[in-house]
């Protein structure tokens, strides 16, 4: 037992201080307590000073376990109980050597740490009143860091969180400080240069006097692979169903693109089909056609050759390609329209048959980042299934079908009518005429009206 005055000097000390601090009681008296008890870790030293100050002011007892350097640099663990002195100004500090007990505890902690790493989980404790946040070693790893690399803060968590999840995560953190009990929740984190990770957090709280939350404990599980497996299963099922119900390219391809994109979390998709020495976008799908209108138009007009652009490179190599952000991808001819549509990440994969890419599927999403290995494997499998299917529908890929209205539009265009004249004759708006022409260009694999008319005549669609 040691008594410390308000200035931090030792007033009294009993004989048990000698084996614990290495000094006799008479040598301890008058010395600063901070010189007698020096924790091995700076963070524990800061916490000890803080508790000494708090205990003196709030008239409450506080307990802490700290590690100190013992004889021969052997680490020793002390349990420190800090209480206000009732007989004189100052603080009474009770010290107990708990090294043997802590050795058992440390082995348990080491075992738990290994279990966390194997199970891909991490744990944390948050003390709202002191804004203190502590992480287990494996939680650092889940955030792409070496253990102890940073001082964990809520701000850091918010910075790493996916932009679309930050508002929700901020509200959850607010609830934690007030209630402490929430249903498990998921959020995504971004680690530059690595695939996006999805975490699931389960929390519980310890309430102090008056029901106020003293501390919050949480377990964090990396469910990235779990979600990816669910997406893989969904995408394969939906792909098989779309191919089973395939009626024609015009009806089957848009549904196929939608099902693949939505099941994997993408927001736009295109099916590229070779036509002579270039690719043509024969089918398109977007989650938000209005926002992606310019991107759709640019895609329909694009005619990438082998090794040109994302689709052209996949056509040439026969292998999937993942683009982290099209804004920095020099080969992307639609960078500006993609960014304006809010599309950043992209991936393209081939529909293979006999080693040849007979079509290319291109997917775009709002997220930046590298896709996981599991998702890339899933896309390869879908590409193989699609290639086998399309190999038996090559005539469908090469055939061109125009709707009745599209035939009316291209026929009037062949007779030299302008856009406004076509609109007037068909009692539709000029913008509708423009949309029909763009769809006709995509189906014919051309980029202007004159060539569209020539192709329509060559294919026998109009006379």
C-alpha cells in the first residue's frame, strides 16, 4: 500500500513495496510515485495518470492492470486499485503482483487471438465517456493494417467506410453511445489496392450507474466471402433461368444482363458481339436509364476493335479484366460519360466456346475497387455457360430484327425525311425518333443514318 499526496509524492509505503517496486519504504517516501511505478507501455502510463487524477476528483475507486519491467527485464503484471484517502489529502494505491494469474490470462488471450485470425473476426471496446477505442490485433488486419499500426478512432472507421454506408454508420455509432444494444449490422470498407470488404458487427454494452453506457463491446466478422458465395449462387441460378427462357437476342439478352448485374451488385451492362472486325453492343441494361443516357448513347456508337478498350482487350485475350476505376483507365473511350453517370468500377469477361470469345459481357458499377477472386471465378464460369449457349444461337447473334416502329422510322429515313419530318408523319416527338434511330444503329452495328439505311437495304429489311 502506498499513499500519494496531491502533488504526486509518496507519503507512506509498507514493506510490500520492496519486492514490487525494488525500493525500501524509507527510500520510496518523498519520491514521485510516477518514478516508482513505470508501466512498460506508454498507453498504460497515460491511463494510470488519468485514473490517479480522476480518482482524486470524483471520490471513487478505480482499478487497472498494468505491465512493468521486473528484475532482469522480466515483465511483471500488477493489479492497481486507486482510492481516495479518507484520513488525509491524497490517494491510496494498493498494489498486488498478479503475474502468475496474468500468465494464464495471457495464454488465454493468445489463444483467443489465434482463434480470431482463423475465424476472420476481430473485437473492439469503446468507452464513450473518454472516447477510447481499443482493437484486437486481428481487427487491425481486417482493416488492412498491421496490429498497432495506428491509434484506432471512429474517424478512421468512417474514412475507410464505403461512402454509401457512412451516413448509416454514423447514425449507428450515435445509437451505440445512447443505447448500446443493436441488431447485427453490415457495412463495407475500402482498402486502397485491395478488393472491397464487407464486415458484420455485433455489439453489446455495459451500463453503469443511472443506466448510462460505460463501455461498448463489439465483434466484427469478415463476411466478404459469405456474401460473394451468395452472389455466385444467385448469379448462376439467374443466368440459367434467363438462358432457359431465352426467346430471341432482343428479348433474352437484356434480361440476362439485368439478372447478372443485379445479382453481383453492378449498375450497367452490355453484351458485345463481333461483327466483321469490330464489336457491336447488341444489348444494354442500366439500373438508371435516365442518369446513364449519355453513357448508353456512347456505348451504342462505339465500335471497338481487338485490343481497343475494355471489351476489345477481353475479345483479344479471352480472359476477364477488372478495372478499378474507369476514370483512370486510359483505354476507356467512355470515361467522361461513365463518370457523369456515377459509374467507376468495371469488369468484362468473355463468352467462350472452343477457346474463342464469341461475345463479351461488360459490367459497370458505382464502386471503385478490385473484385474478389471468388467473383472473378464466378464470372469465368458464367462466361463458359454463356459461350456454350450462344454457340448454338449464332444465327441469333447475326440476325437483325427491327420492331414495326423502327421499320417505319428507317423507311422514312431511306426516303430522305429528316428527324422532324419523321416525327410529324408518325405523330411522335423528335426525341422519340432520335431514340428509335439510336436503337436501329445499335442493331445494325453502325453509327450514322446513311450507313444504317444502306445496311437495312443490304439485309433486306427495307426496299
